[in-house]
C-alpha cells in the first residue's frame, strides 16, 4: 500500500459516516434541549403527563403520530414541507404564539394543527405546545382518543395552576392541553387574565416554545378577534373544493389588522386502502388575498 493509499484509508477511518453524523447531530440537539430544560427553575417548569394512545385508531382519524414508516410517508412529507416553510417565517419574525383558524367549519384546521405540532416536535430542538381553544367544539383530544384527567377549561375557569393540564404523546417535547366538554363561555375565557397568564407561564416554563392555538372558524364566532391582540400571528387553513373564495376573502378581511403567518391549502385525497394529503400552497397574506380574489 502506497503512502497516498494509507493516508486515504486513515482519513476514511477517522471520518464518521453521514448517518453517524446525522445521529450525533440529533443527539446533540436533544442534549442541548435537556440542558436548557434543566436550567429552568423547578417552580416555573411546566411538565406534561405522558399518555399512551391507540396508534392504529389515530391513523384512521388521520393523526400522524409516527414518522412515516407505516405507509404514510407521503402525508408525513407534506407536513414536513409545511413545517419547514412555517418555521422559516416564525423564526424570521421571532414569533412564539400562532393561532390556527379557518373561514368556516370542516376545513381541517384542527387536524392541520395537530399534525403540524407532531411534525415540529420531531425536530427535538424546542418544545411544541398545542392548545385546543376551540372550546365550543373541542376536538384535539377526541382525535387522539384521550380522556384528560384535567381539562384546560378548568384552568381558565378556576385557576389552580397548570399541574395535570398538559399531556405528551409520541414525543416528550410535545405538550398538549385541551378540553372534552364544550362551553358557550369561550369568548369570555379567552378574554380572561388567566389566558394571558397561561401564555406567560408557557414562555417561562418551556424550552424555546412555539405555541399553536387551535381556534374556531373566523366566520362562526368572535373568538379569533378576542385572542388576536394576545398572539403573534394567524395561520389560516382552507380546503380545496370546500372553502369558497368569498368566504376566504371575508375571513382574511376580518383578520386584516393582524399578522398572517400563511395560508394552508388543504386537500385530502382518498385512496384504497390508505390515504394521502396534499398541501398545494403556503403563501403569505398578500398572495393569499390575491388568490382568494381570483375568478
């Protein structure tokens, strides 16, 4: 073996493989998050209660808790693309709290919020919080098949701290809080000081959090306008073939005074025996208004 060949072999032996480098990078990110979590004072640290869910039942409800190894790779890839473009804007604007809404019902906003939260949590670099604030029709826990020991509305109505409100599924850096019992006092609860306190506690008690807030449709109730001054931006979900241009334009006009993180065009295509998602657009406010006004 020549000197050059020995040098090449030594270089190869000392250089870790790409898979090993990726694994080490992921481990370093996780370790850094754990160290940051440890640095938060125990008095303010918000912890979640791990719960188990029926993965097959969740998949039937199109909740993508796994990373795509179960035949849902295309759908997971679509959410990964949405996650990446969404995070680019969130980081550029230094946003922390983003509400997810739609023009009307059945546009898939809750499923989008839940699957986007799961996708972001897989990065492990920060803690992702999902709050089900569609309290007239709470459905996040229903989609997961969970009966929480303590509901989010209990905190908003009675206080008593955040202990027991948050659960984690699939990932320890995904915190979810919500309710199962509807209430007609949703606007009043969102306007209460306890909501502001909850957001403040989350910012102090979690690691680099992004807080996603599932809200009712804009054209159904005033909840989005109540919460708008308290958050950083809105992510608007529309469904191809369901959301009318007039309704979408009206919803965007209602939110015109507030930052829009983007517009998600959501379309589910049924297949046999599985399913797929297509996210045909993710655009900013100006582009959303332009597309909504096109004939």
